[in-house]
C-alpha cells in the first residue's frame, strides 16, 4: 500500500464533524478502496473545548487554519469554513500555492473565485475538488466531470436549496406562512448562517454558477446569474398554483439558447407529475438534458451532516486514488469567457397575482390594461369571489407565452392602476423542458 494520505481539516461544524466520523467509522474500507490509509493529521476550528461527539485523540489542533496550508505533514486541506472571502479564501489559496490538494464544500468561494483557483490548482498539479459545494450528497460534480463527458449539455434545471424547498413544501402541506416555516428550517439546521442567502436565492445561484461552468465549459460567472428569492411567495400562491396543476419551486436553471447561455434562479410554477415537482422537503434534485443521454434526474439530500460529509469523502478518496483532473473538466485556460446575461430575451408564460378593487367593472379594466400591454390571458381565477377586509380580492391570471420585458412593463402598469392594490406578484411557469 502507498504512503498514507495526510489530511488537515479546517472547520469542525456539522460537516467537519461528519467527515471525522466517516474517517473513523470506515477507515479500513476507505484505505482498501483507495489503496492508501486516510490519516487525519490536524484540525483547526474556533472552539477547542466544544463537544462535537468526535474523538480527536492523536490529532493535532491548530488554532490558525492557515497553519494547515504551511504544514509539511499534510497532503490535502479540507476547507469547511465557508464564505467567499476571508480565512476560507486565504486558506485555499495558500494550500494550493503550497502544492497541497484541496477539498472544499464552499460554494460561495467556488462561485466567486472558481476559475482563478482552478488555474492555481492546475499550475501546481493538485486537485481542487468541491463535490460537497453543489447539492450536498448528490454526486453531481462527478457526474458532470466524468459520466457525461460524451454529451453536449443543453440545459440544467435544479432544486439546489434545501431550505427553500423545505419552506415551500411546508407552506404547501400546512398552509403556514413563510416566516413561521423559515424559523423551523433554521432550528433544523438547514439554513445558512445568514438565511437571506437561502431564501433570497443566492445560495442556489452559487451552485448554479458552478454547474453552468461544468455544463457549458465557461468560466464561472456568478455575477451574471439572474436571482430572485422566495420571500414574496405566500400560502395563497401555493394554493392557487395547485388549482392550476402546478407546484411552486425555487428553480435554478442554466440553458443554452440560440443567442447564448442564460443562468437564472427564481420561484417557478412546475407542472405536477414532473420529476422536479415531486421533490419535497430538504431534498435537492438536478435534471440534466444532454444530447446523447437525454433527460437525467438525480435526487438526494442537499444539506446536513451525512450527505455533505459523504460528498467531501468522495473528493478525498479521488485524491487518494490519484485522480487529479482539471476542476472544471477542461483546463481553466480553455474555459470560454462568461456568457452575456440574456434574461431579457427569455420567454415563458406567467402566473400573475394581484389584489383587485371589488367593484363592478374592475376586472374588465384590468384585463383591458393587460391587453393594452400586449399580454394575452390563458386563464383567470378569482378565489371564491370574496374580498378581504380592505375591499380587495385576489385574482390570478395565467398568461400565454410572452417575453420578460413585456411582462415587466405590464406589471409596472398594473402597479399604478387604480383598480389594483399594491404591486402584482409575477411567477414564471416552467413547463417546457421539465416534462
Ligand atoms: N443552506 C443550504 C441549503 C445548505 O439549504 O440547501 C447546503 O448548501
């Protein structure tokens, strides 16, 4: 058997502790599978005295995570600190520069600096592995890197944030409000330290930017992801969507169109009966359309100790086996320049909910305004015909296909309309690629 692979772990939160547990529980199997003993040499975390339920006997404790990058007795640094800047970035850069392999679960870091870090890793001939950064336990990075090499990828549709999917599922099944359910998700440990990253769509956008790069051979381009979160979705919307035969999901989509690549994260109405509509709770899923393989859907847990640590271990085992590949499939120098944002050209049908003044003729006025804005209506629903205390009633329109610009103009017009209270809510309907 070759020399042990000597590991240093920075960050002993849920995931870090999970990695230590797997190394302890499956050490013999992992050594047999990779041909090398996986030896935990050192760890670094904030609080040495905290009980994490792990045995660190014989493992060096470094208060400064950067010491792991400098240590002569470490071959691979496992970065589980998080954040696109600061210590996590310094550590990964220092480790790569020192010629050490890196495994990280840090989606923000890879989304913001992936291309530059890949260049650095390639210069040094070391691995930069980040399976755990995208969709937790789903082996999507390996699938893209290895299994789908024979395909030109046409699109990716993902449910990439477990917190949002959990919230939307709970709102659907219990009819509870968004804020109330968010608190549950935080208590269950699904949400990021800053939950606005989850509910605002940023966490899913980090993951999407990484997937888009793998799928289309482009430099990681987080800046050009169109991002909308789920904060404005109400239990009413979810109930209306159900009447129309849809579920509400936060989708992360990257697709190749005639004019280029679009990356977008936003709530969407997904037809019931499609694979993504069936993904519930904290589960994530990625639907890939490849020209040879056709449609492929991977589903699994996107967060939590076990799934994320499982993904980190696969990265470590790859290194132990000597599988060192360019982080984004092709060498960083061959990645194409970022695609231009093409969201304005995107077309779909839309769900449009507004609160109409409850008076004779108001619906006629509103539909006229929509016609004047060139919006063609497919269906209208007025829930129970009852107005709320302020004399407004919720009305939902499903539109025929139209482009983003036209819809935005119609929304602005309606927001100013005397028969409409407040700003209407618009949700895109995704029913093409998903069937
Ligand atoms: N906060 C993330 C989620 C964790 O809810 O999916 C994994 O990135």
